[in-house]
């Protein structure tokens, strides 16, 4: 098995790269998706969150009110650390289950937005960073996602710097251009991953 960490700043296009790699046959383990799953209604994760933050973080239908919880934790580092201490172990355990189910010959790509911030690079055989200039990312967030510019800038500022991400990269995908320019790069990265996986089996 080849374990790959995939990361990139918000608006860099990591999700597009993840979809393309899945199309080539990579097993994708999406940390964001798992983080949502482990706090769905009826889960121990949601119960633990409510124990700590109170029932005010629930929507009327019993699901987690993410904007409400976000407004609490992003204004208070200690509260954010508490939330992470609940969610991160659950995400880690579920990720390990999915990885184990992938089989010994799989190329498993862990799609992890905060890989750099949380010092996770050593967990993977190599790290692929999707890179784009800050002005490109800002334009995507405001035009494609409809974010207000000040919100987009704040979200970008809360993440690792471009330099910090590139420092942990084994391979870099430049996504400053259109999707048509992205696909050939992802194809080359897939060739590199399959070559490395084959070398490990040899």
C-alpha cells in the first residue's frame, strides 16, 4: 500500500485533484467528509460534542448546527482545541478503517485540508500539495463560492502559509490555471504514484 497525503489551501483546487485521482483508481479517504460523518445524529461523536458545548449547538432536526458551533470555537482557541480533541481521534480511527479495507496493493490518498497545520506529513509515504497563488485562491472563493472578501481572507489567514505547505511537499501540482491545465499534471502525478507503489511491491 502507498499512503499519500493530499493537501492545499482553501481555494487551491484540492477537491478537483482528489476527484481526478479517484478517476484513475486511487482510494480516497476524505477527512472533511469523515469529520461530518462522526458527528451525525445518533453517533457517540455528536453526543460528546453536545456534552461539552450544550444543546444550543443542535439544529431543530437534531443535526449539528455547524455555523453555531463554528462561531463558538473559532473565537476561542481553547474551545477549538477541545472540539478537535473529540473529533480528531474519531476521524483518525475511521480513516484507519477505510485504509485497511482498501487492500495491500492500493494507492490510498488521504485528502486532509489541515495536513500541514497539524504536522501530519510524517504519517504518509509522500505528500502532494495543490498550489495556487493567494490572489487566485481569493478570486475563486469570492466568485465561485460566493464568500465575502473579508471572510475569504480570514479563512486563508487561519491556515498554513503557502511556504509552509510547499516545505512538506514531495510533489507539487500548480493549479493557477484552468481545469484543462490541471488534468495533465494529475496524470503525471498518478504515473509517479503507481511507479512508487510498484517499486514497494518489487
